[in-house]
C-alpha cells in the first residue's frame, strides 16, 4: 500500500489506485456474471437429486446474508471514521467487519458440510456443480477480503494508517461492498427463487 | 509514501533493501527486478519472438506433413497436438504479448510519462506471462517425448467441450492447457488494468484525449477489451478445471450439461479477443503511415471513433463462430447481420489509411513497406471474413481451410505484418541504430510472397471441401497442388524470418547510427534521445497539439505550405515545471528524478502460479508452496516502499 | 502542473477533471450510513417474508428481483459512493455490469434456457 | 548481382503486388466448378446450390473491393512517392468530411445488400423439413456415422442400422431429413456437394435436410475436430432414383430379417477409444429404440 500522495496529481485528478479498483470491479462483473449465467442456465435441469428445494435452509441463509450486509455497514463506518481522523473507531469497525466476514465464511462452511451430508457434491448433478462453484468463488472472495481487512487492521495497530491514508480503507471498502452486492444477487437468484 | 513499512531496523528489512540496491548494479538481478517499462517491454518482445519461432516451427512440421497426400511425417496424434499448440501459442504467446511489448515500450514515451502507473504490476504481468508460457510449453513433456511420445494438449485451440473432458482427452495435456491459459489470463488482465490507468492518468500536460497518438487510443480500446473479455474465458477455464479435476458437470452431457455453453463462453472471449489481436497493429500502422507519407493521419477522429466502435461491436458477434451448431434461425440472422456490420468501422479505417497516402510524399522505408502490406493483406482477410459472415454459405466454409485462410490473412497479414512494421519503426529509438534497410526490404518481399503463397491457396483447398484439422488427405480430392503450394510458402516465410533475425542481431551492434529523430517523425517519443534515458523525459513536455513534435519542427504559412520552424525563432518547447513527482524539473542530466526502485516481489509472486498449477496436476503438496510464494510476494510488494530513500 | 490546471490556465474545457476536487467532505455521515443499513435490513426481511407468504411464482420472482435491485443500488450508490464520486467510475462499473447482463441474457436465450 | 537487386527493387513496388493480385484472382477462379469429390462449387443439390449462389453474391463484391483497395494503394504508392529526398513535407491535409461520410455509407449500403438475401436464405433453409421428407436418424460417435432408417423395419420392428462399414443410400429428388444425435463428442455432418454442414452436438439434437438432384455418389466427412481419427471419419453416400432406392431397401430388409438378433447395444455414453488406435473402429451404435430424434 505504498504510493501515497505523490501520484495524486494525475491527468484526470483521480487517484491511480482508485481507478484501478473500479476497473477491477467492472471486470469482476463479467467474472461473476459468467458463473451466475451457468447457474441460471442449468437451474432445474439436474437429472438426479438432491434438488435445491430439498436442501436450502432459508432462515439460516437469511442470517448469513444479513451478517454480510451488516458487515458492509461496519465497513463504511470504518471509512467514515478514518476520514474524520478517528483511528480508534476505524480500528473497531474494521475489526467488526472482519469478524462478520469470518462469521459468514463459517456459515458457508457449515452449509457446505450440511449439503454434503445430504448427498450434494460437486459431481452429484448440475445443481451441485453450479451451486458449489458459484458460492465457492464468492466465498473465496470474502476470504480474501477478510485477509485484507485483517492486514489493514494489524497495520493500523502499528500506526500505519492515518487520516491521510484513508484511501487504503476506501479501496478495501469498495472491494468488500462489491463482494456484498454479489451476495445480494446470489441470495435472491440461488436461494429465494427456486425453479418451479 | 508509506514510510512506516516494515520496521526500519529489522535485519530482514535491511537485507531486502540491500538486495534491491544490488539489483541496481548487478546486470542479471537488474533484469529480474526491473520495473522500468522499457526493459519490461524488451523482455516481452524477446520472449514473444522466441515463441513465434516455436509456433512457426510447429506450423512448419504441420506443413511438412500436409505437403503431400498420405504423408508420414507426423502421426495423427502428433499432428493434433501440434495444431493445438500452434494456435494457442500464436494467439496467447505471440500476438498478445508482442502487442504488450509495444504497449510497454511506447505508451509512456508517447504520452510524455516517466513510467506506467503501476511499475511493479507491470513487472508482475510480465513474469506471470513468462511463467504461464513456460508452463504451457512444458506440456510437451507430459509424455515420454524422448521415447517418441509427444505430450501437449490435443483439444484444438478453442478446446470444445466435451472433447476437452478427461473422458475424451485423457492425459495431462489439456490440464496444462486449462491452467496455463488461466495464468496467462492473469498476466493480460494485470497489463490491461495498468495501461488503462496509465493512459487515463499519466498524460503530460496538454495531452488531451484527442491529442493522443492513435496507437495510444488503440491500446486503450484493446485494454478495455482485455479487462472485460478475459474474465469470461477465465471462468470457462475454471469450470473446465473443475470438470477435469473434481468431477464437476459443467460440460458433461451425461449429467445434462450443455457443451454449447463452452462455445458461447469461449467465443464471448474469442471474438473480442481477435480485436485484441488486431487493434494494436492498427495503432502501429496508424503511426507509421503518417510519418512516411509526411502528412497527418487522414480523418483522425474517424479512425479513433471507428476503433471504439469496433470495440463495442466486437461484443455482439460471437455467435458467428457457432453458425453450424444449430442455434436456430433467429440467432443466426441477428448475429449474421451484426457480423456484416462490423465491416463498416473497419472499412472506415482502411479508407482513412488510404487517404493518408493520398497527396503524401511517400518514403518507402522498411517500416512503411510493412504498414502498407498490413493494409493490403488485412483487407483480403477482412473481406473473406465478410464472406464468412454470410450464414448459409458459411455452412459450407465453416471448419474448412477457407477459415484457416481467413484468419491467417487477418492474424498474420494484419497483426504480424503490423508488428514487424513496428519493430522496424521503433528499433532506432531503443538501440540508436537502424535495422538494415536493404535486408528489411528483402525480408518484406520474401515474407509477402511466402505469405500469399502459403495462405491464398488455402481459400481454394477450403472451397474444394478440405476440412481443417486433418492430418492426412486422399490424393484424388483435388487438394494436392494447393497444399504443396502452402507448404512451399510456409518455408519461404521461415526463410524471411531467418533473414530478419540475422538483420536484427547484426544491426543491434553494427547498424547505421540513427540519431534521435531518424524518420522525421511526429510524436513525442522522438523528442528524446535514442536510446531513451531511464527517466525518459528530463523535463515533462507540454503538449499543444496532435502531432506535437511535428509542430515543433514545421509550421504552415498562409497558403498552407509547410515551412520549417527556424531555430530560435519560435518559442522553445514549453515544459511543465513541478512535474508529477513533485521534485521539480530535472536539469538535462536527469538528476533529482526519483524513479521506482527495482523489486523482486513481482517475480516472487508470479512464481507462485506455476507451482500451484503443477501441484494441482501432480501433487497437491506443491499447492501450498505456490500459495506461499504468491502471498509472500504480494505482502512484500504491499509493504516495501515503491521508491527506496537514498 | 496537472492536465486540469494546465487546461484551466489556457481556458480550455476541462472534461472529466471538473469533479476532481469535489468529492472531499461531501460524504454522508454515520447517521445516513446507519439509516441505509437499516433499510437494507428491512428489505432483506421483506424478501424472506415474501418467500414464505406464498405468492404466485411470477409475482414472487418479480418482487424479489425488484427488491434485490433496490438493495444493490443502495449499496453501490451510498456505501461505494458512486452517487457522489466521479462519473468516470460510474461509467466503468456500469459498462461492466451491463455488458455482463446483456451478453449473458443473450447466451441463455440462445441456449433456450429460462432466465429465472 | 547488386545491380540486379537494385533494378528489381526499383521495379518491385510496381510489379509484385500487381502480379500477386492477378495470380490470386486467377487461382480463385480456376478452382471453381471442377469435378472433385467435395468441391462446394460443384453443387448437386438444392441446398448446396443456393449456398453457392449466396457465396458468389458475397464473393464478387469482395473481389471488387479488394481490387479497389489494393489497386488504389498501388496507384497511390506510384503517384505520391517522394521524388526529392530533401523536399519539405507536403500540404498537411487532415481530412475531408464528405469523403469520409461516403466511405462509411457506401459500404453500409453494400453490406445491407448482402444482409437481406442472407436473412431470407437463413429462414428458407432453416425451415423444418417438409412432411414427406425421408427421415434418417444419424448417430455419430468417434469415429463413424451410423445411419438408422426408421422406415425400413424388420418383422420385430427393429430399424435398419448401417454402422459405418456399409455405405448408406438416400433417395433423390426429395428432401432427406437427417436427425443428428451424438453419442460422445461434437461431430459435424457434412456432405459438401449436397449442402452445408450441421453439427452433431450431445444433448442438442439437430435436424438437417438435404436434397440430391440426381443419382450419384457423394463424399461426406466429419467436419468438427473430434479426436485422433477425425481425419478419417468419412462416409460415402449413394443417392438412388426412387425405384432403385426401394429395391436397395428391400434387399436390406430381407437381410435384416435373416439375421437373428440385433447387435449388442450400448447406452448413450460411449467410452472413448484409446488414443492411438489408427483404424476406423466400428463403435457399437445406440439402442434402436432410443433413436426417436
Ligand atoms: C485478427 C483477428 C481477426 C479479425 C480482425 C477478424 C475479422 C473478421 N472476421 Fe474473423 N476470425 C478470426 C480472426 C479475426 N477475424 C479467427 C482466428 C477465426 C477462426 C477461429 C477458429 O475457428 O479457429 C475467425 C473466424 C471468423 C468467422 C467464423 C468462420 C467459421 O468458423 O465458420 C467469421 C464468420 O463470420 C468471421 C468473420 C469476420 C469478420 C466479418 C471480420 C471483420 O472484422 C472484417 C472487417 C474488415 C473488412 C471487411 C475489410 C476492410 C473493409 C473495407 C475495405 C470496407 C468495404 C468492405 C465491404 C463493403 C465488404 N471470422
Ligand atoms: C497469429 C497467429 C498465427 C500465425 C502467425 C500463424 C502462422 C502460421 N500458421 Fe497458423 N494457425 C493459427 C494462428 C496463426 N498461425 C491458429 C489460431 C490456428 C488454429 C489452430 C487450431 O485449429 O486449433 C492455426 C492453424 C494453422 C493451420 C491449420 C492446421 C489444421 O487445421 O490442421 C495451418 C496449416 O497449414 C497453419 C499454418 C501456419 C503457418 C505455415 C504459419 C507461418 O506463417 C509461420 C511462420 C513462422 C515461422 C516459419 C517461424 C520461423 C522461425 C524460424 C525460421 C526459426 C528457426 C530457428 C531455429 C530452427 C532455431 N496454421
Ligand atoms: Cu467426428 Cu470429427
Ligand atoms: Cu469472430
């Protein structure tokens, strides 16, 4: 996370790293779009069970979705804190976000094992294939996000993040919120809407 | 700067700083740790040329086998592996990285910058590319190659499902293919992001978007295509990887999977992909043609907008590779029309290039020969593309040698000719010497003749019903003569490439001295010394017009006639004081310009990928090793300061 | 000298640069963020509620899609600041999003799949 | 020697491209209409003929544009070459809007002229086969096409199956509807002189109809790379006049009734032939019952 203020003077006036992050997110739209497309194309086409309606546990997943959503709130609060120079609050919110993210991952791990017990595996049918890979890649993104958050947190404990470095938090936040909106879509398309 | 990086005093940090310092002086470490866009460009260029020879040798082997009916140079199995590797190599390891070489070498110089936006990301992109490329070619050894068993993938360069599944292509060839392409994709993505940010953000004062050289524009469009198209193939390859390694069902018909999903995803990448391959060459010749016609590019805004239009339209034509899969009349009609229409913006470009020649004072130097050759040969390929887009008649030509003819005309006649033009054009900038002009012409004519001799007959063999990807053919189908011509032509091309190589090696030491502005050129890169100092511009230039350098040298009198700017009469070129680094302008000798320090972290991180990939195939124990390298590299990267303080 | 400054000096139009300085200190505060968070929570609750109410399939699908779209927009506009930030960011993101939406809709339609 | 090179070099810009262009066009024309087995110009069926005519409809304008562009380039290179190396640059012409609009609009119109008949033909050839079409079920597997004749049934109702070792027959003068089904990977069913190809895709059954004008023997070939022996996945189709075809069908029927049991059948997924087998292995075809199309 080097490159501080020196490069702020750019042709567009926009920070290089922030531009990079938005380009990355634009590109990620096609990444997740591809996985989601495979899921949607194959939904309801599994030739054998187990089928989603036998497995999904809406109350449980709703809680997970809620956890991730709230982590977005705490993330943005972390940003708001550091932009006002409040390192202490920023640390608290950052840590909260990481914890919520970890909770979400734990929930996913639990869900995966449950499904596996019920006989859904990667190779069981189209549902297993598309479900595990789509949510798995999302989970991987969350995991990376948690790593980034924890790194920033540790770094800030050593005094590495001050008000002028708020961009670091902003960038991590953009990534984190993006991962959250992907889950908003997944939650609706994969869990709430079941094929007839 | 993040000065509070790793604690200053720790021995580890000190050791790291020492290594970085050593990299400034040791010639080998210097290349391994370089973050200088020019050196990375050279690395890209040299590597991709090596792969060009490799892909070419694969082609020569195929042509030797196909020279006569029923020949026995290669077995069916070897032939299949060779065309797969040939296509994959030429697309992913030659044209794309060679274009990236030009992006690296030229973009900062053309927009008046000292480096790209993210120098270390740039190095990472190169090392990842190299790792992926070597990994992919290592697949030749997946079987006992010394015992006469050729390894390598055997699914064709577009690896259609379900042939790409383990049940039908056992062995590790396709594993290397899937994982290797994904590594290469990461490299391209990193480059794509970097150049978009560089072009948008690092322009010299006064370099507005519509004063940028067309090459910069085409790089911008190409980079956008890369960042939006690459994720799609990445996902397709991930899905394939899951199918092959973990028994997933994405493309498994037995479980209800649809093999056509693979085709959609591949071509959703693949068609924007072909413009990724051609637009850089378009950009290069848009620089060469004006320089040697000695007049500005005709219709600059049209050329730029048509490039953007091509970028957008390339997203709406992918199904033209799938006409014969039975998608139905509606899909075929819609995509037939959209494919036909893409000829319009491309035609605009061709005609504007011709307009550039019109009324010029044309100097036929070697770069110009290749640029003109590009326009002519690409047009032939584009036109056969239009005949392809005619859906019902394409039912006859799809998967025949007519397609092979089409895409070699656009890929070789367009992209490779254009890239060679770029090499002749910018060689003097980076070496201070000319490539030998006479041998350049010999190279050009031999290559032009050999190229047409190779690929024009393929239209014929295709129309006479010769399918592609066949390792042998009977003698009574009327294909013999055409194939023999193709084979002779292929070896002619090889000869011409050999001549180029000799010319290159000779000229780099003994070539005629060129000076800073050997071609009387028009753009910023020619304002600085050849070879450029590592800081590129001692003073960041201020740009007042398109073709900035030309306007510093010439002006037009009241009648529109061109007269030179009398030295001293005009105002001296304006420079931007207080340049981007905030250190104030340097004074001639470049002292006081702070450039990013060398770094080993990109290399370390990139090394992680092949470990992970090999681990997935042979022994999971290697996966954590690779992951560790990756993570260590990335953390080191994030924590080390971009520029060490002195 | 930045391009923007240079342009202003010469009286040339400043394109995307004009927003450059604006985006400081116009961020919403803790209160707004918490409010948005609350709205997100409520919408999620409604979504789950709808799921159990047992609407007809089509109504269910449409209302769920609309609701998640609202959530999506809220997060992007406020938490990711697209509402306040430079338009270039919006353009880049929307380009990716819409490209994905359009091309994959076509892919699924061409393969005769159902969209929901 | 160097003198020769110099003279060649001086003249090359003029001669070589022109010669190449000429040679190319002559080459292209010389290939048409010869009587080789898979010549797509030598159409002998309605579909192939229409497709060839559409190809000409696109090819001639394309050749025209090619001559225009390359000819134009050559003319300009000759006319505008630099005569005096010390001359100043010429006038800096930056563009000409009417001209630029022309070369945007004219090609667009030309391309529209290609697009309209193209779409018409897509719908024409893409229409369902006529109800009286003769139906043949094709099952493709590495590396053969099996022809299954649902209308030629033995006493027990089993259809005639030709599994790639015997040449199939088709009737002339009427549509033959091929119902394409794959047992393993993607293949492509192609009989060039009768018409364009259609892929045989697992899980995506396609129907292709063709029509032969007169009795003849046609070469066909798998056109989608499908593995090691893709190159030899061929077929030879005999098109017979209706009475000859009926005669052939009857003989086959007699033979079919004489053979005791149908061949051992296999389920839809076929295990891959081990790599390295260089012969056309007659892979067992799918069950006769499962061939509804
Ligand atoms: C650099 C790469 C490149 C480029 C630029 C193009 C450009 C075009 N391509 Fe090509 N194409 C490939 C690379 C490329 N292609 C490859 C690699 C394949 C095969 C992949 C495989 O199967 O392995 C392929 C295959 C391919 C197919 C599928 C064939 C098949 O398998 O059945 C089709 C079908 O429509 C097609 C069409 C076109 C068209 C219409 C253009 C247009 O963009 C061309 C536009 C240009 C011109 C038309 C010339 C200049 C214009 C004028 C002078 C104006 C006046 C012209 C008219 C009025 C006609 N291409
Ligand atoms: C940019 C892309 C590109 C380029 C430049 C080329 C270049 C060439 N290609 Fe390429 N080709 C493809 C892309 C390309 N090809 C693709 C995508 C496919 C499809 C693959 C598939 O179907 O899956 C294909 C398929 C393909 C086929 C069809 C195979 C088949 O379907 O069965 C053939 C057949 O002739 C062929 C021939 C050639 C030849 C002769 C060259 C020549 O022009 C090569 C010229 C280069 C050289 C000859 C190198 C010279 C090197 C030296 C002189 C070095 C010597 C040094 C030492 C010995 C140390 N190619
Ligand atoms: Cu079957 Cu090729
Ligand atoms: Cu294409």
